[in-house]
């Protein structure tokens, strides 16, 4: 196992901070194939199978495609940044822990609680979508019945052992991967006329009406939010690092494979849907909450004359939703566990079962997932889209945390005289990657609904619904700073579990001990 796998500074090493992880007793049972599929499982779910239709309906095929490409590039930058941090310090707290160590403890606290809530809400989102899918077969059964059954299934898959979860997620995700590949194949055959397409399919859909770019900049921002929600889950590789066998080898590999697969799946899938289904098709899931259609994947198969395949596709969509929900439950539970063992959440959430599962954290997370039950009370569609927005916004904060943490981690490393070549994995895109990703995150969050500000008296409720995540995040951050007197971490105070560099030379001396007090012997800048 990589020597970095126990890279937690000792409490006495770092007087300004809580220990990062006091008793990280999680079991290292996840193999490389589990890691890759966990990240794909988290990212290929509702966003691709259900919400991709809304992207095309909102911004047209060109607008949707452009935003997915841009977001894909941003996610690659973030994945390499996270890879560098996760290989150096593979802990379940992941970027929450890195934010507390390399940015500010209060920032890590706010990020952790926000991300936990975001993912717990994602469980509710996936379950709400699953209700809509089940209506395809059982229109008269109340949606709440399905939510309860699926929530129980996700809980059981997470409750026994991490190996059981990894195995279940592997097979869940494999079904999705095969489906996307088949969809891409059928779509290409339809585009080239080898299989019959729908009555309105063809490249002319890119010039139909206002296409390819419909709704201008506001629509693009809206799609950026949907695309963001779609890609969220890729960062679960960093969280799963806390339970990965040999993180130094498995994490970089999983990150490389995951990025290419996700970009291929999303960008080509959006292109195919845009060609085969006009953006004006009323069956696409609109942001008009009264009009929720089935998955655009099912529509394409139906146009291809595969009547049976549409029902089959719905079953696959269901698998995808359950898989993404199960993955979200796993990750949010581990984040809450990480917060607990580092003193940023109640201690009870840090307790593990004999098989290494943080059971109390799992129970609370499942409770928040049960929010999906309210959807049947208030009308599935409105709640589904409202939850989607809440969850996507907090996901962008997590990405911002990764970008800022990586940038400051690398600056601190150099400031203390370490040679960057000592890192087991280095991001090839530093410093462009974290800067580009961080700036894009801020722009997308800020511009989400900027046109509403032109008419504040009539649209203030809309503004609140869109931006509620921002003041909540800032209140948590500054509240922690006030109560705990935390501050931005100085470069000389950052802990690095690497051989101690000599005062005047960046090269490590042979035989130096591990886990030195951060900044020892380094003159202040």
C-alpha cells in the first residue's frame, strides 16, 4: 500500500487545527474496478437518462452540447486536482478534509455539511425520478410506495459492508454502461439511415426554429446547472479513496478512465438526442413543471421502432437511478463520518459497525433521503426540479473547494521548500486547471438566474429559490470562524506528510522522518 495511506498529521503536529482524522478505521476493500464504476455510477444517472432532455428543450441542441463540453473540460481539471490530493492523503473526508487543512477550517466545515446535505438531497432526487419512471408501468400505484421500497433497498446495500456496496455498484453501473453504448450504437445507425428514425429526426433539428442555440445566455446558464448536476458524482473517487486498496495506483487510473467514459457518454449522447429529437418535442422533460415526459433514451428507441426496447430502457433508467442514489448514500455517509472523526460533527456519527460501516451516519443520511416522500404531497414534478436546483448548487461549492484546496496545497508545498516531484501523482494541468475550474464554478453559480434581478419585486421568490445555497454556505463558514476563531491557513502552517526538506535546499535528505511538524525550520516568507 502507498506510504501516503496513513498521512494524517498527529494532533500535536499542528496546534491551530483539529486532527484531520483521529481513528480512520474504515476497511480498505475497494479495488480499481470498484472505484471506476463508483464514479461512473454516481455520475451516470438522472442527469443523463432523464434531465438531458430538459437541457436540449431549454437551450437547443447546440447550446446543450456546448455546455456539456465546457463542463466536461472543467470536470477533467477538477479530477486531476482531486487525484493529486487523494493520492497524497487518501481519507474518507476527501476534499472536505483538504479544504480544512489547506484553505480554512471554517471553509472545510461549511463545505462538508453542504456537500453532505447536497448528496442526501440527491438520494431524494433519484427516488423522485424513480417514481416518475414507475408510473410508466403502474400509473395507478401511489409514487410514495415506490420511494419507500427503493429507499429501503439503498439502505440495505449500504448497511452491511463496503465490499458489498462496491460489488452492487459495480454491476449496477455496468448495466448503465452497456445501455449507453447500445444507445449510442442505435443512435448512430438511425442518424445514417441504417435504422429508421422518428418522423422528425435528422440534422435539420440543429437549424429548426431558433436552433442550434435557443434562449441565449440565460438558457445556457440553466443548462450549465443541469450539466453540473449530471457530472456531479465524478468526485466520489476521492471519497472512496479512504477505502481503496493501494490508493497510489488505483486512484490515478480510475480518474483517467472515468473522465473519458463520462465525456464520451454525455457529449455523444447529447449530440445523438439533439439530432434525433427536435428540441420542440413536447415529450422532452421540460422545465415547465407540468410536462414531464419519459427519458429521451426511451423516446429514441421508440422512434427506432423498438417498442419493447422502450420498456426495457425504462427498466435501465430505473437501475441507473437506484445506482446513483445508492452511490450518493455511500458518499454522503462517508463525508458525515469524516466530519465526525475530525470533530466537525457529533461524535456519534463516527461510530463504525464491526464490518466498518458508519451506521449512525447512514441512518441520518437515509432520513434526509426520505424527503422524497414529500414530493408525492406537493406534486412530483415541481419538487423534482426544485430539489435538482438545490442539489446542483451545493455540488458547485464542492468543486470550488477542490480547486481552491489544490491551488493552495501546491503553493504551500513549494513555499515550505518541498520538491513537487516528491508527489506520487501530479496534476498535469496545474495551475491552469484549478484556476479555470474555480472561476467557471463561480461564474455559473452567480449567473444561474441573473435575469431575475432585473425585476426583483415580482421575482424575489424565484431569486431566493435559485440562490438559497449561497447564504447558507457563507453563514456556516463565517459562523464557524466566529465561534472557533479559525482563519485562513498560512502556507507555513500546512501539514505535508513527506520527508522533511532541508532549510536551504528543495531536495529531500535521505532518512528524514515522516510526519514532521509543518513549517519546522522553514523561515517565514
